[in-house]
C-alpha cells in the first residue's frame, strides 16, 4: 500500500513538472491585421502584452512569441478602436485580427506634426483635418477653394496664410509650406503654390498645421503647413468619373456686365471633368487620374484651360521593403490681369498693361523607398524632380528644375519613445526673363532630429531641432533700375528648435502648449524679380532672411450628443517676426514695389473651432465651423511704416481682423444638403500705392468698409447606388466683394455635377 501511495506521489510530481515545463515554453502567434470596413491591411499596427510587443509589416502581417497559457493581447492602431483579445495559447496559432475605425475625432490619424502617425488629440500643435468627402461635395476644382472653409486659413490671390501670418506678395514668397505626400511642392524659384498642379481628386486626407514648423520642414514652413496625402489602392478596384458645369450669373452692378445680348462675348462659365482609378495587381498598387478644366471667367478676357494626369505606383518587394514612384504632368494656358480699370462699370475688365498670358507645362516625378529592418526601425528615402516651364507674355517667361532628396530614420522604443531624424537637400536652377535674363541657382541642405515621448497615458512631449544651410548663386552683377548692382553668392546657415507638450486632463480633454522657432530664407524671385504689371517690381539684392517664433496654448475637448461625435478646439497664439519680408512701395518716381525687410512684427490672436459628425436625434449632421481674431502690428510703428500703408493705424497690411466660417451638411440615404457661410471683416490696411494711384480702389474701400458675408448652398441626390447628381450654388446674395483689392470675386454662380463610381 505504501508503494502505491509512493507511486501516486511520483506521478503527481511528474505531472506538475511537465505542466511547469509546458507553461514555461513560448509559442508563436501570427496572422494579419486589417481594417474591418474594407479588409485593407493595417501597416504598423501594435500588438502587445505587457512589455512584449511587435508591429505589423507592409502587408499587415504580424508574428509574436508569447509564453503558453492564457494572455490578454492588446491590438491598437491610430484612428481605430483598440481591441483586447483573451487567448489561451497552447501551441503555435494563426489568428487574423480586424479593427474598427474609431468614430472619436480625437483618434483621427495624422502624420504632419511629427512625420509619423499620431492621434489628433495627442499632438502638441493646432491642426485641422479635411476628408475627401468635403472636397467632392463642394465641387472644388482646386485645393485652395476648399481651404477657404478652414477656420484661420485664408487664400488671397493664390497665396495661403494661416492666422494672419502672411499678407500679400505678388506671385512670390510663402510662409505656408505646401506638401504633397510629405514632400515640398512650392515652385522653387518663387516659393509660390501652383494649386492647379495638385491632384485633389486623389485626396486621402488634407492636414493643415497652424504655427511655426521650420524645425521639421525648413525655411518656407514658418507660418504653417498644408499637407495633401494622396489615396492608395484598395483590395476592390475603384473607378470614379465626375463632370461639372458652372454658370456665372450677371453681377449685382449691371453696368459692369461686359457680355452682350448679341452673343459676341462668351458667357462666363466653367467646365471640369475627371476620371480616377485605384487597383491592386498582386504586389503592385496603381492609382491614377486624368483631369480637365476649361474656364472663361467673369473677369473679361481671363481664362484657364489645362489637362493634368497623375500615375502613382507602389510595389511591395517583401514584407519589409516597398518602392514606388508618383508622377504628375500638367499642360495648359491661361490669361489674367492684375487690377481693374475702375471700381464701377469697368470693374470686371483689366487695365491696360496689366494682362499676362501664359502657356505652361509642369511635371513632378517622386521616386521613393520604405524599408523596415529586422529591429522594426523605419528607413525612408523620398525624392522629387520638379520641372516648370512658363512661357509668359511681356518678357516674364521662366523655367526651372528642382531636385529634392530626403533620408528619414525612425525608431520606436517599447516605452513609447520615438526618434525621428533625417537629412534633406535640394538643388534648383532657374532661367528667367523675370530675373534680369540671368541664370540663377539655389541649394539647401538640412539635418533634423525630433524626439517624441509619451509618459504613461497622460503626457506627450515633443522636442525637435533642425540645422539648415541655404545658398543662392547669381551672376556677379545684375541690372537694377538701369543701374548695375553687385550680386554674387549669398549663403546662410541657421539652427531652429521647437518644443511641445500635450496633457490628457480627462478622458476627452487634452491641453497643449507649443513654442517653435521660425526661419525663412528669401526666394530667388524676392531677391531678383524685375518686371512690370502696370507698375514696376524691382530686385533687391540686399534682401536677407526673416526669423521669428510662434507660441500657443490650446485645449481640445471631445464631446458626444446622442450619436453626434464632436470636437471643440480653442487656442490662444502669438507669432513674432524679426526682419519680416514683404513687397513694399518704393516711391512715386519708380512707382512700384520691391521686396524689403520691413521690420519686426507681432501677431496675437484667438482661434476657436468646432467640428463633428453623426446624428442629433434622427438628423444626420456634419459640421466644420470656427472664428479667428488677430491683432497684427509692427513692434515699432513710425513714419517709414506709414509711408507704405494706406492706414495711419499700426496694423499689418492685407489681413482680416475677424473671420468666421461654417459648413453644415446633413446626409440621408439618398440626399445630401449643405450650407456654408463666410464672414470677413474690413481689410484695414493695403499698400498706399494701390489706394492712392490705382483707379477706384480708394472709393471702393470707403464705400465697402464694413466687411462682408458670403453664403453657399448645395444638394445632391443618389439616383442609384453609385450614381449621384449635385446642384451647388455659391455667393447666393450675389455680393460684390474682393479678397485682394482691385480684383472682383465671382458673382452668384450655379454648378450642376454628375458623379459615377464603379
């Protein structure tokens, strides 16, 4: 009997030993992580249990070694709801995991603020995000039109400014950097955005970052960034076709109507049409589009006609390596004028000597490579070749070519610490009648480093820096106002830094604070442009860079009313510039402008935004609204500053002190109805030259000094599942208004649009 008991004890001990051995073993859990909505792979999703974790590869696949036994696995991805899986692991197991896109706007995935994906609520700066649905529903023909809906953003005659950080400069210099897929897309010699080049029909998301961003993106990003991220191929092929015709009604001032009853002049109208296609062919992703526009403007003898094609290819060589190339080609011609003949009967007709017509061809080629090494570190090579040819009347032709390259390294540690570093450089060569018929080149090289750390689940901290070297090489001397002036090579190097904090106060409340240095080197156009547009624009070989900083305190508050998910954002900001560059009146004798360092300036203000989507009761609702107040001033305001301004008040030119915007729409199964409104206060100061010498501007500004409000409406109907018709009306009250003096904006107009998806 004792022998039997002893045997049972031995067996029990052996069983326990075997169990301990088995539980101490590791098994492999693998599979694919994908979007529940469309079955698309999620690249870089995080799978973790305690301190053990991994990320999914370029095909959404993952593999992780875990101890046997029951585990609670945490699966997360920016912009999607986090999922916890309870699994009893006894052997190697394959499990595919689907994640559902989050309806919480605070979880919207963004990339621009730190060059890697981060939830909107956790970033340390102000940012707005636009989705492609808004672009489609508003029948835009270029991105600048939909940007006007964003609170705090204004586009004046093609030049973007954020929170009053820029005024207006004729065709040169921008403090807002335009990116296409994270690569700078401003025309290199002028620093000006060519909005018609941007493939808005391929938009996946537009991110608008408000405030100084020079530390990560360089010279032109001192006032903010507009980053258009193009769409990608889905598992299911998708083709979209859209066409729209816009009719422009008679202006409110009947005397200004120039198109006659006899049909001798073409009635103002616009027509756009495009087709886009996205498809996967095994490991090859294809995204392409063809876009056409033909517009005869409400302003007489002004028109634009062009065709643009885009092809984006991406090939996955392995689960860690992908290569690709994006291409963009645009060819067209246009004519416009700089200012009207007068403010009344000839307000829609250009003054003699101010017309400019152009035949232009531009192409962009963007090769790139993305590689994840064995330690999950990310290596990225991006590049761009940007060729511009503008054959412009009145000796304003120019052509340029830009070569851009950037290497980026990113390492994510298990303790929520991310290092992003890289080097970037570009070389530009331009030949232009605009630049005294000289061949001028510029180059830039920079190195940057950003550290992002999340402490627990509350505090996010960001610290970044960039060292940048800029150079412009010009002939030893150029002709300035019939005088030979010394030019040559201009070289400068500067470091810039930024720091930001974001603290999660409550579940849906995030406080943030940021401070970023700003830096902008003059463009070739600002230093060397020489032309006449009814008055002289002369070079300034002594122009030097501007510096400054931008700071803000803000709070983001998520809220939910019924099934409506909303987001409130309030920011108090200050932007300060030293040696600010602006085109400035040069005097009555020369009767013209020159880009000059005008002094030191401050812009203080408040930016309040609200957005949301969902249902209130049974009513579906989409909302984007906001109000911005700015107080833009010279630090030292005296006779010299008053000499160039139309106002004796200390206020920077070409700014709106108050702006308010709202876009509201409702979606039913077959209907979409939308309303928009924009309010701009009176522009207090413009160039004294405009006010004193150009016909009718002083009278017009005196009679229209209370600001203005513009209304828009739209409606669409889904005839079949993928066939939609839309009717869109803009400037409903047929208001006569200008965003830039002496150039009237569109009167009441109606567009009819057809969209078909298959």
